[in-house]
C-alpha cells in the first residue's frame, strides 16, 4: 500500500489510447483524473488498431481482455495496391517469436476496454489489482486550454485545477504541446492519404470480390518532426502529442501504450512529489529515442516497400523500459511492427473471422 506522502495527484489531458492506458497504470498507486474535451463516445483515428507484441505484452500485464474487446489474432498480412494487385505478403508468428500475439480490434472497442479498466468498471481482481485500489476519475466535456508545468496547474474550460503532475495526452493536434515546448511546433502534412474500410465478417467474401465495404474512411496523414523535449517541470507529453507518426509503422497506439508503461516509474518506491520532475526526465530519456527510431521510417521514403521492410527489420533490438533499467532480470521487449506499405492502405477489419478463412 502506498503511504500518503508518496500518493501523487495526476491530471491527464485527453482520453485517447495514451491517456487511458496511463490512467490505468497510474491508478495502481496514485489519484488520477482524466480531463476529456469530448463525450465518452469520442474516438479519433482509425477504425481498426493493430497491437503488436511490444504493446500486447503490456496490455496483458494490465489484465486486458481480448475476448471482451473482440480482438482477432493476426497471423499474416497481405498488401495490395489500389487496383487490388497483389504486392506482398508477410507471415507473422508473433506468439512464438515474441511471446505475445499481434491482435487487431476496432479502435472504439480497444479504447472502451482501457476506459473500463482505468475507471473501475472492470472488477479490480480481473485487472490483477488489489480491491482497495482507487479507480481514476474521468471528466467529460471539459477541455484543457492552458497549463502551468512549473506549479502543476491545468486550466480547463470551466476553471483552474491544481493537480501537481500533468500528462499531456491530447493527440496529434495537441493544444498544450506548445506550453511545454515554448515554441509552436505542429504536425505537418506528409502528402500521403490512408483509406480504411470496414467490412462485417458475413460480407467479407462479397467485399473481396466486388470491392464493396460497410464503411470507408479517408485520412490525410500528418506526422511530427522529433521534438526537442517532452517535459517541462511537472508535465510531460505522451502519445501522439509527443510523437505522432504515420500509420505505415502501425505503431502510434503501440508507442502510446509503451509511454504509459514507462510511466510506471512514477509508481516505484521512493518516488515523491519532489522527485517527479527528475523521474519524468528519466522517462523522456528512454521514450524519446525509442519513438524517434520508430518514426524514423518516414525518412526512408521514397523506397520500395520491400526495402523499407528490410530497413525496419534491421533496426530490431530489444528495448528496456525505464523502470526495468536497474533490474538484473531485464525482460526483452520486441521491436515494433512487421508491416510497412506505401501509398493507399486498405485494411479489412474482421471482428469474427469466418470459417472459410485459413486459421
Ligand atoms: C488511419 C489511421 C490508422 C491507424 N492505425 C494504427 C494501428 O493499426 N496501430 C497503431 O498502433 N496505431 C495506429 N494509428 C495511430 C493511433 O490511432 C494513434 O497513434 C493513437 O490514437 C494516439 O493516441 P493518443 O491517445 O495519443 O491520441 P488520441 O487517440 O488522438 O486521443 C487524444 C484525446 O485527447 C482529447 N483532447 C484533445 N484536445 C484536448 C483538450 N484540449 N482537452 C482535453 N482533451 C483533449 C481528444 O478528444 C482525444 O480523446 C492509426 C492512425 C490513423 C489516423
């Protein structure tokens, strides 16, 4: 049990993947409040999310329930161009190679599971938590408009909150990023467009044959140049606010989950309010190079998809999270994703794979 003097008051701005995953982890020891500008149903980004072993390891350690989410395990990937012409296939064997699966799920379902686990809707026991653990508080329709990283003040639409520790997880178009950087840096257009289609399991055969879909969405892709810093005083940027990258890496939400996991450093014995700025600097020192390496793939354009895959594979090295750094028994975390495509991406999301698909 955490003694009172080490219990921190953490404010998280944004209830996306980064904010909710961090809330789920930090509620294990601290008082956490999430401020979201939108309704509970808010869900930005793609229709489908693929989580690779680098994040499924973490999700499993948080009691994440694939069944409840309707996650589908992927064992391969086919890429085609916009005319349906076959480009390449990749066979995955993630469980065997990395000890955790590659799964795909609807983004909304993924986020709902994270929300349920931080807000206390999932029984604490299912999450591997002590029953006495306090759920986080999530406040909707109350966007943050300013922050003071030195004193730990967040200004919301309805007034100022005193909340010493602040995680800024307000996404790619972050309004608060510049309060930490003190200079205006925003995500730039990449010139790429991503198209994602959703097809129900019943209609997948028809969809493949006639190229029809239940839902089609287009994104004009943007990303962020590596930022000079992520921290200022008692505040830190996480998720897309810190390292928005294109979906080519399939790693945005995976990196957001890793960010949250590395913030576990704040739950370690000996962390006090006074040491928070130093701890956030350590987290940044681990996270920033890692995200930089992941987003670096964008710099490799224009190269053929096969070359990109080679380049990515050659970057494979295990990553040691900040809170394991001093441990003699360092678990290895697999390197990021296994697929890269250029140009238009079409992804079919299958909630329940039909029996005629190979298993
Ligand atoms: C088409 C597409 C496909 C993708 N596919 C994948 C994939 O397969 N795998 C993968 O890992 N990643 C994928 N990504 C990337 C992934 O969606 C993002 O990296 C991830 O959503 C980032 O999470 P986040 O929490 O940082 O930001 P977001 O999910 O954008 O959440 C930010 C939250 O902050 C709230 N907010 C914003 N401003 C304020 C404010 N001032 N005050 C309060 N709240 C605020 C927003 O309403 C939102 O709820 C994809 C992205 C796109 C666009």
